[in-house]
C-alpha cells in the first residue's frame, strides 16, 4: 500500500462514521487490504484497479463516496471512528510484519 498519511486516515474515519460501530474493524481491514492489493496491481500492470483505486487508502475511500462525509472533531462518533482507523492501521501493519 502507498504511504499512509493523515488525509488517508481522516477519509477512512469519515466512511467509518457513516456505518454501525460494530462493522468498523471489519470495514477498516477490508479498506487496508484492498488498498494494498490495488497498489500491488498498479505496480505490476501500471494501471489503476477499477474497484480499489490507485493503491492509496484515500483513493479507496474516494471510490466509496468519502467526499459525502464531513470531518467534525466535536463529534464523538467521528473521534471514535478516527481512533478505530488508527488502531486498524496499527493492527494491519503488525499482522503484516509477522508474515
């Protein structure tokens, strides 16, 4: 996957905040895994993946309508979603380093 920046995490948190909290961990894992696969696809074929984007987490989110959601740090649900996005990234990186 391409380098993850704060904008990537904010985009993922915006998508998470639109979903039920019970689905967040699964959805974030799907986002990370598919963005990673899209990056491998892009590197191998020199072409963007039609469903998963350019290999960035932000690209993956934009394909799912992330631009419809807002960033609002006064919203507790959004802050929890951002915490989940960060925790999911940390867990995903840890699981990949064990391979």
